[in-house]
C-alpha cells in the first residue's frame, strides 16, 4: 500500500514551525558505516541515485576516514568517481583531518563535514585528542577548505549525554559549537549520539546557542532513537526555529555506544510527521519507502523505520 492510497496523514499545522525543512540525508554514510558486511559500491551508487530520485537534495555520500577505522567506506574515491551527480543535489563527505581533505579536494568535493566532540572522553576515544586538542586538528582543515571555496559543516557529538560522563552541560556544548562556527563552519549539526535527549533539553540547548549569538539558521539537529525520542526531539527543535534535520533512509545506522540503540531517525518517519504538520520538504514518500525497502533486502533484514514497515509490510 502506498501513502497516496492511504490518504494519510491529515495535514494539520502544529503551531509555529518553519515553512520548509531541509532533510540532510545521512543514510549512505552514517547509515552504512557500521555495517559488518561490506556493501558493494554499485549498491551504494544505486542507493544514492534512488534517494536523489525521491527528491532528497542533500545526500551525505561517504567519508574520507582512514579505511582501517571504517572499512565499509574504503571505496570513497571509487564511489565519488562513479557518482552521477544531479543538478541541485549536494553530496557532502566527512573529512577527519588534512589527509582526508587532500583526498576530498582530489575527488572534486564541494561540501565537507568535520566531526567533533562535546566531551573530553569521547574526544579522546574517538579522535585521539583532548577536548581542546581537537581544534588544533580541525583548524587547518577548515581554513584550507574555505580557502578552496568549500562549504564546511561541523558535527558536534555527545551534545546531550555521554556514556562515560553522563549528562553533558549545555554550556560546554555551546563553547565547542561556537569555536567551530568562529573557525569557519557554516552550520553545526548537534548530535544526540546515544539517543538520551528529551524535548526540554533540546529547547534549552538551542536557546543557549541563540543567547550566545549563533543564528538558528546555522544549527541542525541529529537525533538517535534509542529511547524512542527522536521525533519528539525533532519537533521541539522545529518549534524552536531549526529548519535542517539529519535523518537516515529506513533508519539505517546504529549507535555503538549504547545498548539497544536503534540508530538514526528514519527519514520516512520524519517525512510522515512533516507532511502531517504541513511543512514542505520536497521528498516523495512512496519513492523513499521503496528505496528503503530495496536497501533492507540487500542488507538482509527489515527496515527499522515504522513508516516503511507500515507502507511496505
């Protein structure tokens, strides 16, 4: 059954919301990077093509992290060389350091992202840097990228809770985020890496960024659904004025830092909610659900997305 056949959801505006939301699709990178079995590059390319055909205009394509650390994305150069780029679609890639930037520039990338931490422990475990030391790694990447005319996004992980440190002080998150903005990042993606945030936390953190002089247009949100809060947290962010939301087609991607983590917010679940709220997004839900069902077959397991399951069984 299709969404069109169901005739749902009913469109009922839900208060002060953005007129349009940019869906930042991370399925091809964040969604696939933890898969144990290597996904063929041809499947990845078809996945990206199908996502573009469904109307998604920002597709995070891959990462230039060293293949030793993320074997699934060792084919980054080949994927980008074979990628059929579409007009009006952005294909950002994750770049961890200057060597990664060299690879991105050689591949003709126009949009990159760096990945930082809001906590000391995660910075040391994931980046092998201290909380302050990570900025010494990022600064030459951002400055060189901007000099080359590239757009730079900054991911900030562990914004709401850390499995080793517990709840994270909003002031610390804002300090890290401000340093990335001042360094030259055009947008921050605030990540609930282990999925523990609740709407009140989201509202408070966003208000703190505004008080610190960061424009809401420069903020995006990235929620995991570990405790079933991803949609409610997203709605809180939208009502606060955020208009860019990260999500993953079919809910692909797990969180290796928390037991029972169910991964990223599913793009279909996000689109269903946006449709019900009357918020524009440009995504064809039926094509997207078909794409996620197709990918689930190739991965050999059902899609975690509730909307995909409802529409495709």
